[in-house]
C-alpha cells in the first residue's frame, strides 16, 4: 500500500510517498509558493507512484479525535469547530483535505491527530482548573501537539542509546518555528508544554508561548480589539518575533542579530532558552530523575550555541555537554561526555513514518 503524507505550510507543500508496511520511500518532493493546493496535488499525481491513501498530520479536532481516523464529514466538522483554537493549522488542513477529496475521488484520506501521543498523560497533568462545563461541553483540556515528533523520539532515542524504552526517562525538545517539549517515561508521554492549543508553552517563531489569559482580556477591554484582531497579533506578531523585533522570528536571524549586538535579540534567546531549561528541571522532578535529553527540529538539530545555552547550569542534574561533539559532527549522535549521567542526543525527527504507520494500522483494520 502506497501512502502519501503531505506536510503542509501556508504557501508550501512537502510530501513523501511510503510503501507500507515495508516503510520504503518511493517518492518525495517539495513545492513552494503554493497558491492552490489542487494545482500542487496534480503535480504530485504525475509522480511515478500510485497513491492508495493520503495521511495528514492533522492538528486539532477536540477530545473525540485524539487518535487516527478515516476522514468523513463529522471529522471535518469537528476540525471546523476548533478552527478558532488553531486557526493557521486547521485552516490549511481543511483546505488541503477538500482539495484532495476533489483531486483524488475514491482515495481514502486519513487524519493522524497530533494529540494522540499525549493520550497517556495522567489526568492531573492534562486537566485545567476551569469551570466543569468548559471541559465537559467544550473540550477545554491540555491536548499537547507535535505528537508525531515526540512519538518518533520515544522510539529513535532508545535505538541511538542501545537501551530499552522501558525505564527510560527522556525529555524531547522539538525546537523550530514551532516548539514544544515532552516528558517521556517508558516510551509514553506523561507531560508536554503545549496545552489546549499550539499557541501555548514555549515561545514559537511568531506565536506567543506562556501567557496569562487575563492579559488578553485586559488588552481587549483597554483597546476594544476584537477576538479576531487579538488572535492575529498573538499568532503573527508574538513569540520570538515579538520579543526580538525581527519579523518572522527565525532563530537564525535572531542569533545573527544577537551576535551583532542587538539586546532585544539576545533577550529573545534568553527567554526561549530559560523556558526550556525551566521545563527540563520540572520534568526531571515529575519523572523522579532524568536519563536522556534529545533535541530535534530545525533549531534543535542545527543550533549548537542554543543547545549549549539550554543546558548551561544543569550539571547538578548530571548533564555534561561535550563542546566538541556538540559543535561538530552531523546526523543522529550523542553530544554529551562519556561520563555524563544524562545522555544528550541530537536526531532528525521522522514525522512522516510515524503518520504512515498510524494510517496503515487504521486502513489495514
């Protein structure tokens, strides 16, 4: 069975076609400046590979859909209901789903939702202190996202270390334009930094991270801004962009500006790495210790200085980073010293293979 996994951006479309269950990659590609997904899909269809199913790394459709499902009208309606909570992500995937339905009639479409990996979080870690009706009627809870990447870490890191996932206490840091961390014990998620929406937790490129909800209400009362305007600002002008003053909030641009003397850029990096360090300590506490820390994502894999800043001062936890290993080398590797009690790993996440496996199980059933 050939499964197409599209990775959707606001104006880009990357894809891989995997033969399952062998997991052999038979085609891949990337298109930029996409204005109409239907045109992009027609380009994919000209690839020398038959597509038996399409699997989306979907983001959010509420409590009922914390898993992997064949896409039907009810699932699409649920994604539309949660559009205000994940406007950028859900809008893109809803448009793509409709485009694939039109372009590939009869081909089954599957949604592998990001919160699935976090279903193992204990209730005390996922429940908010809000009125009960918020939870029971409207699905307000900590969902967690980047599930495919954290799931990949739960499998790949033990392989790199040559140990069983059973008993392993791991914190995975998925750092990129969108960032989150996950506490993983015995291969299962027990806590994560993102909550009800992909906006929360660590600072993202243009999306705010941790924020007191009353700050939003205060600004709305003071300025008269609508929910639409607040949503736009916090999604497009917040995060690292809002802290550094650098449009787009690309960490590479911010690191360059900081090196050139920008205090705002330096502070943005300090805020970002402080939140990571703080959560590393918290997750070590809730797991009763720490065996490994992994870094992945565009920033996590490629920024040696940022990894150093995140881990500086954590020697009391048993973290000893090898400066040479951290700054040199490539590919999946260990960058801590041989005598470090906590092993630090850098690896390339493979979200597509996780999505393909989940989709294949649903389709085969």
